[in-house]
């Protein structure tokens, strides 16, 4: 079954609607057991002897073991006929007949057999995925042995099963022939090759952007598992609402044409607005986000915000295939730049100027495994009447991740693990350094149709002179919901756990019920009694930028009406 990606919030299963024309075949001609002879003279009704004739390789004892009649039994036509079928069922014989002759003690039953030819050679044709030696080793039919029709049927099933188990959904044995004169057995296999790949519906996205994500290429054998991964990568580019594969017959019997029918979603947005907060005062913002720049899958974001407390400018650039001829497939490059002037009401509550950047480069090194390096720097200087000391923070990071999520922005199943290390240096009147490491484990389980159970466990620890901006938080939209940032706990160590039950109401709307539990602290071991919790309902509104998240978080020990509304972009984890 191939998964068809349809709508960003939903991944549904569908069997490929394609009928692949294959040559029908039958096993080599198998003569049925010959009918009993019509005797003109009545035979004695007691079996006096049972004999086997015509066998040269197969022992008489092996044949006798499968017949039902015994010396002394009554002579019954139906029973003799069953014996013939049992002998024929051994698979070694082209014909089995029974001869009846009277003697003084009764009737002699002689089963006459004609053995199949001995195989001098077994030919396997059409295979490329598996070598001839590999297929031959699994066959019950062997060179130098008598052809066995029963084994032959099993061999066909073995070959078909081997291909199917590995995901080669169109591969099968299409013909089996015997050449009695040459004493040869010939298996004809068709594997189902991709003759061409056609894209339909991508008006904005360049063809190469989609085709480079495919390991399925013209000339390759169709593999269900490979195609699933291809579709997953294409859909996770983030600017398609549908990616549906279909097959059409190729110009040859063993080839197919793959067609990807694509529906593009909006990949560029302009947002603006403003508001008033009790601590933030009045503010306004505008941002431009382009996820598919000139149809190349590159992304860019520009954001500006001005307010009574804070003015900030941010820029982000993303390239999922950065210098592929040097760095290899899917080396992703990200550049971030920010410049902020104003009061950080959550960290220092003083005016400052924050001028920084971060670059990161990640690439896969095994299937589903990725490694990423990052380099960042931020200069923080006091502004107006601020009293803190100016400093510069430089960091380098290394992250290992494992990702099997079906859809990154809104997963229905899969796992995402990450192990991150960051080394930093703080330069002021006295230089210092710090080190952080963190582990995050995310699991997604498809419980029922349109329902997902998502879990997250995150932990982190820091050493040295950690800047305020690098400390961990417990409390807020992305950690423990139900707490304003001013109520959040901070520290150099953290443990955060989250559970969400997600229910899709439609392709656009998703309901959530969540429970969060965790803590952030500075020294020593975790104390569960100090952990804080939050729970409540939430809503997700799917957009081209990812889900817009609205959560009503209720702190542990408080009533539902004392909750806090959280607004953010993207799933909590």
C-alpha cells in the first residue's frame, strides 16, 4: 500500500490505482493420472499384490508410502484412482496409470509411472534486483534432480514473496517453461521498471526541485518502500497540499510511467498587525515569508516590529540543497540575522541592543539520521539607563537527529529524536565559557482515524557562566502551558514532559487536549515536588506557514477560569 499525501494535516492510505498487464502463464504441461483400464473379464475383488513400474530415480518405497490401498483390501475403483492422484501429487511424474491383472490369489495392481526429466540447467531471466545465484539458492528445484511440479509451484511463490516482502510491488514470475529435449527449466521474471516520470500541477515549483527528492528514477525498479519515502520528502518541502502518484502502462510489458499529480498551496504570505499588552505596551509588526523562492524551495523571512518597549528586525534564509555537488544531497543551510533595540521585559527588564547572527548546516548521514553544525554570535550592549555590563556571546553547536515523521509540520505517526551540544564563550570584562547539552524524544501514534497521541520528553543541562538568554525555561507556550513568561521558572537544568491528544475536525482545524509537567532549576538533582504542571484544550489552524496554535493553559491547582491563553506558530512539539 502506497501512502498518498493529501492536505497538510492528513496522510491517507491508498492502493495505487494501476493495473499492470502481465503475461499469464501455466505450469509446464501436467498429464493427469490415466483412467483405470476397462477389463472385459471380471477381476477378483481382493488385492493380492501391489507393484510399481517405470520409476528409475524415485524409489518404490517413496511411492508406496503415499498410496492408501493395501494387500488384502477390497478392490475399489475409487480407491485406486485416489492412489493414482496421491502418486501424482508427489510432483515427480508426468503420468501415472494403474494396470489390473488377475492371479490365483486375487488382483495384482501395478502403478506405472513416467518420471519427469532430470534438470541439467535452470535458467532465470529478467532479474536485476537479486542475483541469479541468490534466487537459485532459495529454490527447491535443483540442477541434477528430477523436475518436481509441486516444488515448482512453491518456487514461483517463493520468488514472488521475496520481491513483495522487499517492496517490489510489480515484480513477479510471469512465465515458466520446460525444454524436455534440453532438460532445462526457464523462469521468466518481470520486475516492473520506471520508464518515465511526469509531473502534473506544479505551476510555481521548478521540476528539478521535486525530481531531486526522488530516489525512484527512470530505469529503476518500482519499490513501494522507496516511493513512500520519496513522497514523504516531496510533501515535507512544505508547499504542496497534495502529492498523488499514479502509474500508467509503459511502452513495454514490464515498464510503467510514473505520474505525480501535485497541488500547490500558497508559499508566500505577508502579515501585519498590532496590539497592546499590559507589559509590552502598544506595538505593530509586519512580516514577509516566502517558502518557495522563485520555485527553487529556498525560503526567506523578513520581519519588523516596533513598539513602546521593543523594536526588532529579523531576517532568515533557508536552502534545503546547499551546494549539492560539494556537500552531497539534502545539505540544508540556514542563516539568521537579528537586531533588537529596547527593553527585554522577560529576561533583564532593562534596555539593551541585541545584534546577532546564526548559521547552520545540516545533512543526512544515514537513512533518517541527520547531523547539523551551527555557529552563532550576539553582541549585547546596554541602552539608555541600563546598568548591566556589555558582553559578546559566541557559540558553536552540534546536533544529531533521528526523524521518521510522516509530515514534519503536523505529524500523524513516527518519531523525532535529537541530541544537541553547544559550546559558548562569553566576552566581557572577564571572559568565561559555558557548555550545554540537551535530549528531546518525540513520539507520534495514530490512534484512530484523524486522531493522534503525541508525547515529548525533553531534558537539558548547562555548565559554566551561562548567559541569561541561554538559560532554560519551564513555563510558557512552548514548555509548561498555563504560565505567563513572568511566572516561568528558569535555570541551567530542565526536564519537560508533554502529552497531547490531537483530533482533526477538518483539513484546516484540529482540536487538542494537553498535559504538561516539568521544571527548570539551577543546581543539584531534580525534585519532583517542585515541578509545575499545566493542562487544557487547544485549537490548531493549518496555514501555509504551519499550524497556528491557540492553547488555554490551566496551571496546576487552579480553576479553569484562571487559565492563560497562549498563541504561537507550529505544533508545541
